[in-house]
C-alpha cells in the first residue's frame, strides 16, 4: 500500500481512525449496560466523523482535533465514573 505524503490527508485519516475507535469503544460500553444519556457522545462522534469528510485546510483539521480531544476527555471522565479505564489516543500534531 502506498503511503500518501499529504499532511492534511494523513492527519484527517488519523483523526477519522481515532473517532472510529471512540465510536466502537462507546458502543461496546453501552452494550454492557453503561448509559450514554441521549446518545450525546455517540452523536458528537458522528458529527466529528462527518466533519472529517469536508476538511480542506490544516486550520480546519487543527480545530477538529481540538474538538475531538474534548470529546475524548469527556468520554474518559464518563468511563471513570463507571469504573472503566480510559483511552489515550495519539492525535496528529499540527
């Protein structure tokens, strides 16, 4: 597989992969009985994934990364309340 040298493409792919990891982890937690009240976290993750599809600049990517980190921190706090270990995802540096 050829690696793309475009930093925007690579950063967006990493962010999308991280968001997908969060989405799957969240689904697993809900499946074992943890409640995502009103699907708040799930909907926010889906919104961020949708935003990845329309990024066109590194500034937009940087802003999206900051928003995604906040969601990850919120999910980590939610996990801690339920006695689960938190995630620590590697986010691209812009």
